[in-house]
């Protein structure tokens, strides 16, 4: 198979995997592929078309078939029927920290004694309470299906279809196998040696360069490396694999082992190294490429790196079609393609020393390779990544070499390994400095890519060779210039309340219209799911929030806020007065940490204060700053009244009897057109409170078939005569309040 044919096969299979279809397409694709391979009398073009079509259809059917199997599994059935079950499972991924706590994937082997083999998400409060990779656990849990997009979509591409919510902490019943235990011990010794005398970020970076283990790397350091385009340095890939194999083969040769024995040693080292650094997409890609090279050497055939990469990508997609949807796999393949295809050509045109030209060509080639994906996913490409890589890559290579020697030494004597690790301090400092220096560099956005200046430059190059394309260039330039003025105005034309359907919890978006500008937006609470609020906001085109307000620190209100604060541009985080309440959920603490990490101002407010939301005034009605409502979180909910052009919204959090009784002392402050009903419609309202608001519309944010009986019949009856909207019945609810023509 030629290089071009191999890449055509990869493209066909990859595209098919991105468009899931019914399972029987896999059978049809296999048949078409067989026809294309076996139909010798047919023209070559027809055979190629059949084979490529077969690969695309095979990929589509494979992904769709796997999804159907997951949705029909025992865990999915448990999620549909509700209730709890006894699970026996094995942890199959390294526990990872997130803003909403730690998580890992487990392979569930039995459900109430019934055998199965399914992956699921398991969350825990922190890394310390999360079972380790390879450990067998037993737990009582409920299950819920994962969504199709957002973080849940990412987990589905890792073969998980459900999330299990533990009723009690899992019980570890068996340790990991010896292979995982040995690799975990090696990683621990590397971390220990690096962390003995190096600063925390230096130590975590060195550990990441050697084993891919970046635990301990601070959030600011991680963000600056990513923003500067340097995060690939701690993603173990081809250079690490090449270094390990070269060392193993060299040692084997010194020991007098023959060529066949050296290759066997290399294969064994490759398998163990994959376990050591964990099987991320970049590691799998590099490992399979190395295996293909070793096989070529064993059979006496030469190999072309571009062909090897294509074969490796094809094999991985055939084995695991869901890799096609993983960003890490796409970036790894495309970056390597850029290095192999564009790197040598760019290096050839760069004057100066050959090593510098090769480094510049490889860096630029990788950046060009990943640019289409980064533009599509992130909306921008960091232009400063090229000079950042020119500085950081040589330093990282020096640090990696020292780190490997230190890691090997640490397995015998950790103190000696720590002493050697200190030698990498200057090189590590250079890498971290490059991240800090270039993190705030310019970004190339899609809009800039289509700007008249760029288009004019491209047109100048094109028209010198293709004059007939002048008309097309002029048309594209005119559209690029005119588009900003032709865009429709913001859709928000009145004070708007949107209750996002986040299940059993609250996430309320308030939008205030603005003339010739984006509307002002405030999100009050984020629901229980870590990712739902962010996903729903992005689905509505929201990329920035002027205010995020926390009504009170319970999980059904703050579970999704850490991701919102970290994932969107937030102007301020508004919280109630006083110190943290005793029953505050961990997600509330994570929200504050996310705000500090993103440099979002945290503002405490109390009854009697006001703040602006664009043209609207937000009145804080509760809780008082004196703590007179006690320490119960619900009664200390922020109660906010948003007033704009005579229209008003009343947002009540989970305010219960004590808070409502106090508010009834000033009924004039409660008047509103739209009421967000307190506490999901629970039976916690005092007599007269709902009537005092005088609303025309009432919204109950509540989960379908919840275990609390919300909303209660009494509350629904009390709201009779109002237009009642419920997220459990209506999904996401949006209400526009027309301004009062009299202004009051």
C-alpha cells in the first residue's frame, strides 16, 4: 500500500467513525471492503472507491453499534429503572482531579451478581478517597445515563455510557495486578525524587516529561503551558518512546544479544512503557508506530515514517473507532503529520545552522498540522507557540535526559535520584519561563484568518499563479468585510429569565437587553451536574457572563458552577455574607477556587445592597449580614430582585420559612412579574408569601421523577391562576418580560 493510499484509507475510516450509523453498516462496510480487495478484474479506480467506501461505512457502523450495545447494557437498564444495585468493578483509569472533585472510570463486572462488562464514571470528593488504578472494588450505587455532548460526550468516547453515584464509599477488595503495581511504584519514586528538592511546579514538570504524570502541577502553570502551546511537552509521545527503545536496544547490544533478541526486548519494553505512562492516545499512536517499525525490520522491509504513521492510525481506528472523536488522538496524528510532511520542507528553506532549522521546521509543521482542529475547537491558534517551542523544546530535551537518568537511579536509591533531578532545575526553569512569557501572546482567530489583510496577502500569492481566481478572492474579501455589519442584532429584546433544564436543581440565566451591544447576563446557580450548565449555556451561544451568583452552597445549586466559572469569561462571582456555612458542598468550595484560579473577583453581598447588571438593577433582599437567620443554608439563600424598565424578576433560591417570614415584613419589595419558586416547589412556603409576589408567571426548576416529591401538590395548588412553567415537564423554560410602558 502506497503512502497516498494509506492516508486515503485513514481519512475514509476516520470520517465514517465521526458519523455513527446503525450496527448493520459494519457488516455492509466489511462486504464492500472485501469486494474492493478481491475484485481483481474490475478497474483499479472502482476497487479503490469500493474499499474506501467500505472503510467509511465500516467505521460508521462500528461506532453506532458500540453505542447501541452500551445503551442496551445492564447499567443503562439500571439507570432507566432507578433504584440501587451492588456493583463489583475494577478501576481502569488513573483518578483525575477536576473542579467538581475527582473522577475515574471503572469496568463493572457484576451488577447484583449478574455478569456484565461495562464502563462507567465514578466520582469522589477528592483524589485521596478515589480507588487507585487496577484496584477491584465493591459498592452500592445508583446509575444515570451520560449525555451525548460536553464532558459526558468525552466519557462516552472512552466507552462509558453511565455514571454511577455511590451510596457509600467503595470497598477495595483486591489490589492491582503486579504490572500496574510495578509501574505505579516507579511513578511514585520518580515523583518522590523530583519533589525532594525541586520546587513543586519544577518537580511536576520533570515527572511529566519522564512519565506523563503531571499531578502536582499548579493550575496557573498548567494554564500558561497550554496557552503558550507547550502542553505537548508533558504528553508522552514519539520522542519518549524512541528514547526508551534506543536505550533498551543499546543495552541489549552491549550484553551481546542478537538482532532478534534485541527486537523482543524492545517489544517487551514498549509494552511496559505504555503501561508506565498510561495509554493516552499520543502514547498509543507512538507505540503502534514503533511496533510497525520493529515489524518492518524483522521482515527485512524498509519503512517510510509517513507510511508508518498512516498504518498506525488505521490500525488504531480499526481496533477502537471511538478514537476518531478524541481530541488528543487527532492532535497527535495531525501534529506528527505536520512534522513529517511539512517539517523537512520548511527546514530546507530556513537559513542558518541545521539543528536550528530542523527544530524550527518541526515546530512550524506541527503548528500548521493542528491549526485546523484548534481553530474549530478553541476558535484560535496561539501564534506565540512557535518562539515558545524554539526556546522550550531544547530545554525540555535536556531536562528529559536528566530526568530519565534520575528516574532510573531513583529506583535503586531515591536520594541519589533526587540529587540528579536537581541538575534539571535550570532547564525546567527555562520551560516554565517560556510558558509564562508567551502565554499572553497573540492568537490567530477564524475572524482574523478571514480578515481583509490576510485575504489580500493570500490573493496576491494566488493571483500571481492563478489570475482566474481573482473574482473568488474579491468575493470572499467582500463577505469577510461585510459580515460583521450584516449579522442580526442580539436576540435579547426584553428582560429574560431562562431556567435551564439541569435536573433536580437550579440554574437560572437572567439576560438584560442592551442597545448596540451584547446583553448583560447573570447566572444564578449551576445545577447538580458538573457539566450540564456549561453545555447548555454554550449551546445558547453564551461565551461570557457578567455575574455568576451562588444562592447557597448545596450541591444541587453549585455542582455545575466550577466548570462554568472556569469555562466562560466571568465578570464577578457574587456570594452571600459571612463565613462558609457548615453544610457547604465541596462544589461550592471548588467554585471559589475556580474563581481565584481564573482571577474572577469574588463579591459578598447582603440584604439592602444593590448592584448593576447592564441597564438593570439587582436588589439583594436576603440574607441579612447579621446572621440572624441562623446557619441553615436554605434560609441563607440569596434572594435577588432584578428590575429593568419597570419589569421585575424574583429569584429565591431555596429560601424557606424563616427567610420568607422576614421578607413578608416588606411585601412592597417582593413584587415581580416572574417568580422563581423557592426550593423546587417544595412544601416550605409560609402562608401569604407566594401571593405577596403578585407574579404573572411562576417557574419551578425541578428534576423529573425526583425522590423528594417536588413540586408538592400544595405548592402547585397555591400557584393556580399563574402561568406555571416546570423544567421537569417543559424542559428549559424561557420567559421574556415586556417592559412597563409607564416605567413602574
